[in-house]
C-alpha cells in the first residue's frame, strides 16, 4: 500500500489575474467512458473488516491461530468465577477450528442448582445494543441438562438490556450447534456493553462444558446472513461507488509463501474457515470471505476487480516458474468459482453456497504492487514470467476478461498486450494536482487501484507527516487528479479510493473515507467522501472536448446519454483571486436551458477536516439553479479550493419522470 509520488513539482508561478474562464464544449469528438470511474478498495486493515464492515460482534469468536498468532482468550472474561481455558480436544469442532474454550464451574461454585456460570465478551471496543433482533449461535460439547442464558448488558453498570433462554441439546460425544434470537427491550445508552452466555453449573456433568464459534450478529445490510454492518455499508453505498477491488492489496500477498489470502479458506460454513494470519498484526477470522465480497458487490451493483495471488509474499519471497504453475491453475479455479456456470466444477461449489447464477467478472488483477515487496528481483520476476504466465492462461480461458498488471507504465513496465495496468498514488495535494495530465498520452488501459491524499505539501517519504484525517486541500488535490482520470476515462477503467474505512480504536493509516467505532453514532464521513459522492453521483457516458486552458480551474466536460444531460466537473486549486468566474457553453444546447450547479467549498483553514470526536462537518454544499443566457452560456463563479458539478436537466430523465407522473394519475 505504500507509494509516494515521485514528482512533487510546484506548478508555475501565479498566473496573471484570472479573468473569466470561458469554456466552449464541442458536441462531438469525445470518447465513451468506462462506467465504473469511482470505486474503492476494502481490505481488513487494523480491524476495518473484523470489528468493522463485517458485522460480527464477538471478538475472537473461534480462538483461531496461525503460524504467526497463537490462540488466545482475548476478549473473553469469566462470569461468576468460571475457569476459562483453551483446549485442543481430541475431537475438535472441525479441521479448521481446532482450539475451543473449556468452561469449568470453578472453586467458587456452590454446587446448587441455579448457580449460573459462563463467560462474556466485550466485542471490538464495545458493542452497539439496541432494540433490534440479534442472531446468535454457539457450539457446545459436553453432558448438560438445562438451558443456556444469552444476554446483553452494560459493562459499566451491569444493567441487562435483553436476555433469552436457549434449551440445551448437548451431547458428551459430539459438538452441537445452538442458535438463538435475542431482542433487547431497551437501547443501551452507550456502546460499553458485553455479551454473555451462562449455564447452570449443577446441570453440567463434571461441572464443565466446551464451547466454540460463539457468534452474535446485529441486523445486517440487506439482511444477509454473515453479513455487513448496516451503517458502514450504507455510508459506502452513499457515495455511489461503481467499482470494488478485492480482496485488498497486501492481504492478498500474505506474510510469507505459506500464508497468502487463500480464497478457498474463506468459503462456506464458518466452522470450515480456519482464519488468516493477518498482515496487519492480528489474526483474522476469514468471516468476510470471497463470497461475502461478491455479495457486497452484487448488493451495491459494483464492478469487481478480482485480485489473484501470484507468488510474491510481503517478506519478499518469490515463487519460481515451476512453483507457480499450480497457482495459475488456482487462479483459473477462482475465476470459475466467481463467473463459471453452475455446471462447472467450481461454479457448482458457488451454487452449493446459494448462488447458482454466475457473478459478472470483467477484470482480474494479478498480484499487488509487485514492484515493492520483492525489490528488483520480485519486479523482474513479475515482468519475466509471473505476469505473462497468468496473462496467457487467463486470456486463453477467458478472452473477454481484462487482465491487469499490479504495476503501471509509470513503474517502468511495458505491459504486454492485451494487459492493463494499475497505478497507485498516496500523495500530497500538490502531487495530486500534478497528476492531472499524467494519463493524457498513455494508451494502455489502467485502473488507479489505490489513491488518496495522505501527506501535507512538503511531506516527503512514506513515514513523514501522514495526516490523521482527510483534509480539505487534500480533498481538492484528489478532485483535480480524479478530473484528470475522468478526462481519460476511455482508458482509465476506474479509480479506487483506498483504504475505505478505519476503526477509531485501532489505526495507523492516515486518510480514509469513513471513520467508525462500535457506536454507529460515531461514524464520520470525511471531506473526501463528499467529493466522491458529488463526482460519482454525476457520471458521464462520454467526454466532450472543450476549449479553455487549465489552472487554477481544472475541469472535464461531457454528457450522459442515458439521462440526456450535459456535464461540467471542476475543481479550483490555488487561485490568485477569491473567486474564479466561469462560463460554460455546450454546442447545440439551446439558450434558456436549465442546469443544477452544486458547489462544495471548505473551511477557512485548508487543513480543516471532519472530526469524528466533535461531529463537525467542514464541507459546505450549495446547490443552485443556473439557466443558460441568450448565447447559451451558463455563468457562475467558483471560490478558491472548491469543487463543482454542473449538470443540465436531462431531456430523457425529465421525460421519464413525466411518464411516471402520468402513470400515477391513472
Ligand atoms: C506461541 O506459543 C508458543 C508455544 O507456547 C510460544 O513459544 C510462542 O512464543 C508463542 N508465540 C506468540 C507470538 O505468542
Ligand atoms: C449458590 O449460588 C446461587 C446462584 O449464584 C445462589 O442463588 C445461591 O444462593 C447460592 N447458594 C449458596 C448455598 O451459597
Ligand atoms: C468502558 O468503560 C471502561 C470503564 O470506564 C473503560 O475503561 C473503557 O475504555 C470503556 N470502553 C469503551 C469502549 O467505551
Ligand atoms: C469492560 O470492562 C472491563 C472492566 O472495567 C474493562 O477492562 C474492559 O476494557 C471493558 N471493555 C470495553 C470494551 O471497554
Ligand atoms: C498551492 O499553494 C500552497 C500555499 O501557497 C503552496 O504550498 C503549494 O505549493 C501550491 N501548489 C501548487 C500546485 O501550486
Ligand atoms: C502529451 O502529448 C502532447 C502532444 O505531444 C504533449 O503536448 C503533452 O505535453 C504530453 N503530455 C504529457 C503529460 O506528457
Ligand atoms: C494497528 O493500530 C495500532 C494502534 O491501535 C498501531 O499501534 C499498529 O501499528 C497498527 N498496526 C498496523 C499493522 O497498522
Ligand atoms: C479521446 O481519446 C483519444 C484517444 O485516447 C484522445 O487522443 C482524445 O484526446 C480523447 N478526447 C477527449 C475529448 O478526451
């Protein structure tokens, strides 16, 4: 994920006082644009998956471990003196989940009926408890007559907000799953709550039971089982993304050759998912697996860029040509799992998991940042055999799929046809402005697989001066680069903001689009979210050539043929005047046409940001109606450090609305 712009050129000295920027847009001569210009990358960086977008409330639900992380009892606390310990039983719950939690009534048990013992879990920095149905489940092994009590309570006062009894159906010889619904009768006043599960010590032979895979979900986005947190999914959907790069960047590569993000480990019942030795310093659950990502894409109508593992690990280890052969096969299987008919081997596996219809798959990316982890040798092997092997095999089997190299032409790669490239930029506002024309002369298609403003101007080197939150002038820098990409959207397949969300309780990364904590009231949309919402909410189907120069106003013009509208998107960066007067005329559009102008402006301090702890929103949104004059000109002015979209009232859209209205009258 690490990339610093090489060029941090200051642009030309101040221009002579800006008179009006007069933009004359031609009716023809533009290009059809890729329909998925604005997307995002999600990866489980520091609990943005487990404990974040993935709605599971129980932390460390299955005591998973890997070569890097041992099983622990983290997250778990004893209730009424029960002794909790980890055990690798001779008969584990599953091959994937070997370790379970042994719960013994303990010495403080008085042996009489009604002595409830058990355990509680305090979630990922708390739990949101509301009057809504929670879906829970757990597995038990052991002889027990009686029932279990599941409850949600305050971690501060002990007040119980809801509880339910679950009749035991346990067995001493096998693991039995228990499912339950729990609807609190009261909203908790804060998220400092725990979930607990207890049983009657006297009813348990030996006074002990073994537990595993203890899970609790609040209602999820679109009601999916094992699904996503609603407020976070809605915040993502809210900026109208159209592209999703999965399963992230570094996570795909893994720590070493024995630990990469193996999609096969992420499928099916949770008891069959071993978990993953996360590359962000904690054990991951594999709960948010390939199928969950595909369903997310389906629910949000996103085009997928599917990353396939290509034999480079974060420790720099590289697989040889021979070693790579089975992984090429594995990538073909993965593609078949996603997009093959239900009659194919892997398509049938997908169908067995409840999705017989193939998912649409147009883009496959080979690896992640292959120019980075393996240094020169890694990059050389990528160019020499790793990319070509995948390119050839995927092309042969699926000629309609665009195969994307994990590096770009700017990484010094003459990407072989018919491959595409991936360019990553974590920049300063200045370096992003400098990107404006970067792709003007690049003929090979690219995605911008990761992009964000993260350093203030003057910040140099990855570890220096990362800002904590997206800030206004950084967002303007992003806007200018996005406009540059959209001008070239016949070859830029799409750009992905990265990473997308961050836990306020555990983070290291700087800029992300959305901040969250256990309490949904703390979910904060950054300044960049507002930029993406505006730009992605006004898609073009075609660019149209225009006359005027750029700087300090950067812009793109075009039309949306589906809506029958004409568009201008602009951003003002470092103007020498407070306001830049603008006029836009679209050739062939009759005078007196109506358009909506949306202008986002920011705080006085260009470093102002949306603060999750105060809830302040520094972004000011102004929408106005603008009508073209007798010469067909739309006239308005834009303040320095602002972003704007002008879209004419779509002829087709208006017609559709009229038809709907007429329909209603009948
Ligand atoms: C994991 O457990 C082993 C054996 O008990 C121990 O040697 C090792 O230090 C532990 N590793 C970590 C990361 O705690
Ligand atoms: C045993 O524990 C139960 C539940 O905690 C309690 O109600 C009961 O009074 C206790 N009995 C004795 C003899 O301490
Ligand atoms: C919950 O309250 C405890 C005790 O005041 C405190 O230490 C902890 O930080 C709080 N946790 C959350 C998530 O607010
Ligand atoms: C719950 O309370 C315990 C004891 O005060 C504290 O150690 C723990 O951090 C709290 N949990 C959370 C999530 O705040
Ligand atoms: C924009 O203005 C700031 C403040 O004067 C300056 O630091 C920066 O280099 C300028 N950037 C460009 C691209 O002109
Ligand atoms: C692209 O090519 C044109 C025409 O040769 C040239 O004027 C322009 O400077 C080039 N742009 C970039 C960013 O290289
Ligand atoms: C995760 O966040 C913690 C802060 O809570 C930080 O100390 C740690 O370095 C981060 N780890 C990674 C890999 O980002
Ligand atoms: C259309 O695409 C061609 C080829 O990529 C490019 O040269 C031209 O500048 C583009 N036109 C516009 C209006 O962007």
